[in-house]
């Protein structure tokens, strides 16, 4: 890489960088108008952070997680960070999914209880309604049927996807 | 993070065995053919990914082939396809597998997030089963069926009646050729709540193998195997096998960690500069030397070449600089050699094999450690890649004792672990763990290591017909309980005597130095069959022998305790001449508290051969009435100790020793007395406190051919029991009727 780390960060970036202290981490909130350079600041600070801490991160088997709102922003940051493997850039959904993705059994268990509760809830509502010809009633009946079917096939599913 | 234990199943002799790992060093010990190497190989084959192709049909437990062949026969016999059983479950009982249980702290979860079974996991044990199983049972079925039927049809087509065996006759036959096409290693997550079960847990049906090898980034595994291939200067062997020499190792190290032409930094520039200058100068010289010849070539003026200019350019590769025999030399001059003297050096391969081996092993360990810690260029190379330092380093060393004499073995084993931890991030730091596993045949190595780290491989006889003998692993850390005096005694005793209990077929515990010197002669001369076994002889004395009881029983080692009657008075603990009917007791702790568990002298004398054996494993042998001819009369006598028993058994030899000195003379005088009771009294008197028994044995060996000595009857009985028991055991270790060849 051809970055000159001796070039001082701008005062704002310097302040942000001081928050990213592994021994004394601080949260911060950065807001500014569009095009004012929020992403640039982030990237500059992260590059500096990598330079200073890479050995420690590598030793601990750690990475920096960066969560964005959109895939476009995600790609943009990856690009600006030169696809460095020390950074894990993803959207919030992808990030959380990657966290829980191996635990099929846990997901299945949650889905089962959740579906059962929903069905029980719907059944109770059905039992209270006097008129069985309303659209609401028929809709609910269809929902119960669908959820029932999902519940039945759940044990045979080995790979769950979001 | 560290490996807590492993369960090996259906791998060679290890049908099902658990090997617990110590925190730092684990040592596999055991007699020959007890499964030490198999356990090492199982670890290597399953964990070292480049070695996974080495697994072969001979690595399946032999006795399982009957059942595997049966599965295939059922497939073939199943004509109507109604109940064709293609369930993977029926294979799992018979195929090699290894369960790896690691201890992981909750704070290290980011290393293991892909193998934790559920999100409720909060730290503790994590288990992975690596199973060598059919990739697709359906494919295996199809291929086997078509191969088998093709063979069958062909051999049936041949009408002349000669039975011809075509491949494949059985599934075993088929897999000998096609194993890796149809089998692969799959990994499964185990349920940590069942990790304490005595037998490895069964996987739930429909469990899915993990998509990728689960231990990437968790372990770094390194191996020093037994074939280290050192070259003698005269040995013809060369090439790949000799690459354990220091020069070769240095080269590898240089390439990985130091090479200045790769990812150069400031410090490398001088070296690169020098190499470049040398190259330019060399090129210039080349150009001048070849000038005449080249201009001649250029004068050819071959049509079609516009400008046939020939350039000569050399390449200096720093790596090549190490690539020759004399790269590593040993200076054999004294340190105080004056500068200007001609240095006398010898290339590495003229060094002693033992020293080469030691250097090679220690350097390998250094290399493994530096690779792991990403020292030098290795660190730079990975800085931009995805791989981080594995939290656990496993080093397997097979039989480090080769070519090393005893002291060097001890040095090696003491230093090995320290070398692996000698880095500023390691040492006592718990962040990265190193586990060293060593298999050895050397008692010197075994005794340098704490008892707690020893794992004894025990041969077990086949359980029933058609099953093969197997092996069990005993964890010696629990043998003596925790920190008791017995444990301390046994550890100290075994350390100081360097006994080889862990590698023996059987053990004989003897009372004193006289027995230790003479019993081997009795074995050699009178029990030739016993002599062919590896028997460990320990001099420990009747008052302490019983302290080894827990160890002997744990090892399952066939043991003969040759001890003394030690008769003492009814109420006092004074020694007395043994006599019946006087309510005398025995003062010997072995007889009283181990085998045959008797206190009264009369009962001890009355005990028959069966009483003296415990669990077909341990037999006591001590003096009782001996019948002999004394001055032409049939008499009986009760010897008190080994020496008088020996004298009474060899009266004629001792009678002639009247000219000898010391104890032998006293014995000779005693047996020249007119009556047996006087003789016994004198013998007893001669063997008082200050008698020099060891000297007597030496003197006896000096003056008498041990061939002529008759072993005292109680020892002869003991040895013949042991000979029978060993013969019996050997039978048990072979496979019974048509179970296949011995493993």
C-alpha cells in the first residue's frame, strides 16, 4: 500500500480516531449533510486504525465489523478500503444473518413455538367470532391452514434461508 | 483453547478408545503392538488435511470387515429391491471415526461460532466427529453391484469348472481399489451434554455434515514422524528422505521467514544490493569469457534473423546459496583458535546420527513455532490475507528416541515443550496453547514426564470368536488418587529405578539384589519360553511392593511378586525362624495386604497355588516347606529367605564351598551340619541383619556357572505360572477362528 500514515488526520478525524481505542473504546455519533465527507472520514480513520492495530487484531482472531444501510454503501466502503480482509463490511440484515445462520436447530425451535403461538392466537379469535361467513373469518382460516402446513414441514428442512 | 480428549473408533486396533489429553504434554506409552502408533496415525490422518488421502482399507478395524461385507452381500442378495437398506446408519458402527472434544472459553466464541451446537452454549466442551464414510451410499451401491455382477457373470461364463476369483469378491476387495472414490471424511457437530458418556454418542438421524473442514483456523498441527531419514555419508539413499537434515530445514526456514527477495524491507536492501552487484560483475565476466565463442556464433548470420545478438545473463538466487551439502558445517576447532588458522569444518552429514537427530528435531520445533507465530516474512505475507494465528498448536512427535542415547532423550523431552513456547506471545500466556503429544518406547522419556501425562496403551484379548483383539487406553493420572504418599512414592521409585514397566509384557517384582541377579539366570536357563518375552524385573522389597498395586492393576500387567515369608513372633514384630504351630505371623505386607491376604504363618504356608493368584493377574511367590534329601534322609525344611532357600535347593553345590569366604562360607558350613534343623538354624543365623547378600550373589556368579543352580521351588513355581499365563495371553491376542489375519 502506498498510504503515508505520517500525514496527520484532520482534527475531526483525529477526534474520531481517539474513540477507536481498543483498550478504552468510546461510542460516537457523526452526522453531517450529504456529500460532506462522512464516509471519507470513516475510511481514513479505519485505514489508520488498521495500520496501528492489525497485529493485535490478527493475534486475537478479530475483525472490524462495518454495518451499512444499503448494499450500495457496502460496496462503496469495501472499495475504498481496498477489499482488506481485516474489515467485514455488510448490511445489517446480512450481518445478523451471518451470526445466526449455522444454528438451524435454534431457528427451527423458535419458528415452531412462534407458529404454534400464532395459530393458537388465531384459533382463539376464530372461536369468538359469531359469523363464520365474513371475509375476516375466511382469511383467518386460510392463515391457520398455511401456518399449520409450515409447522408440519419444518422438521424436514435442513437449510433455512432468511 | 485445548483438546480435552479424543474418542477413536474403528481405527485399526482401536475399536473404541478414549485418550485424554493433558494440558501441555501427553505421552503415549505401552508395549509393542498396543496401538500407540495407531492413535498417532488417527490424529494425523484425520486432522492433517494433506494426509487424509493416506487412509486405506487396512485402517479399518479388521473384525469389522465381516459386518461390512455382510452389508454388501445383503445388497446383492436383495433381488426384488423391496427392502434395500441404503441407510448410512448401518455403516456408522464399522467405519473409522474420531471425536475431538475441545475445551473453549465463552470469550473465545468467535473462533468456534461455526461449530457450537446451539446459541444456548456458554463455553465448555465442544465436540466434532470426523467420520470416514461413504460419500453417497447410492453411488457405492451402484458401483459395487455392477462390478460384482460383472465379475460373477464373467466367471460363470467360463465353463471348464476351474474356479477363478475375479475382482471384486467382497466389499473389502472392492474398496481396496476404490476407497477414496467412494469415501470421504465428513465432520459432524456433537452434543456437548453427552460428552461424559462412557461410549461415544450416536448421531441423531438425518444429521447433516458440516459444509467445510471445521478446524481451519483453530488448530495448527505439526508432525515429526519416526522416519526422519538421516543420511550417513556412505548410505546410498538420497533425495526426498534426507530432507530432515539441518541444511534442508534451514533452507525451508529461510524461504518462509527470511528470503530477502520476497516482500523486501529496509534491512534486506543491503543484501539485495550485494547480490545485484555480484550478479552484474559475474555477468560482465561471463560476457568477456564467452566473447570469442559468441562472436563466432553471431558471425553465422543465419538468414531470417535480423539481429542475432546473444545475451548471457546469470541469476543469483539467495535460496540456491543454501542448496548444497556443505551449507551447514560443524566447526571442529577449539574456541580459542587464533584468527588466521585454517578452519577445519566438516559437512553436516559427518556428524553423529544422534546429534543430527537432536538438532533436526529441535530445529523442527523452532520452525513449527515460528510458522505458527508468523515470524518474519511469513507474517508479512499473511498480513493482507484472511488467515489469523490459530489459538491452538498441536505437535505430534513419533518416537523421538531414535539414535539418541539416554541422557539426550531426557534433555530433549525436558526442552521440547519450552522450545515450542519460546516466543514473547507464548510462554505462560494462555491466549495461545500448545499441546505436545509424543509416542515413545523409551523409559527414559517416560520417566522425565509427570505421571499425569502418561497414557498407557493396554492390549486386550478378543472378546469373542471372530472379533479381533483391541486396545484400551489407561489414564495414569487417576491411578494413585491425588497427591497421596503412595503416588509420591511410586513416582519417585519409578523415576529413580528407570524401570520399564510401561513397555513390558510382564513384570517380576523381587525382594533384593540377590534375586535380581539370579532370577534372570533362572529364566534364561530353565524357562526358555519365558525368556522370549519382554519382562521387566524390579527390585522393590516385600514391604513396598504392594504400593505398586494400583499401578499394576491399572496397567493390567501380568506380575509375579517374589517375596519372603518374613516370619515374626505371635505378639512381637521380631523375626523368628519359621516354624509351624506356634501362632507365628508373617510380617510381609505383600502377603498380608495384596496377595494371598493372609496374616498367620501357618495359613500362609498352607496356601495353595490358586490362593496365591489374584484375578489371574498377580501371583505371589514366597518360601514354604521344601522337601529335600539331607545326608541321605528325606526331610522338610521351611526356608526363611531367598538365600537359604537357594542353599537348600542346591545343597551339593554349597557343601563344596567350604573354602569360600563371607556369607557363602557360612552357608557352606551350615549345610555341612549333621541335621537339617541345625542347618536351618545356622542358615537363619548367618542371614542376620548385617549379612552381605548382594556380595554373596556376586560371589556365587563368580564361582559357579548359574546353569547349575536349581531355582528354589517357590520361584520355579512362580515362573512356570508366568510362562503359562503369558502363553495363554498370547493366544488371546490372536484372532479366533476365521476372523482374518492377525492385526
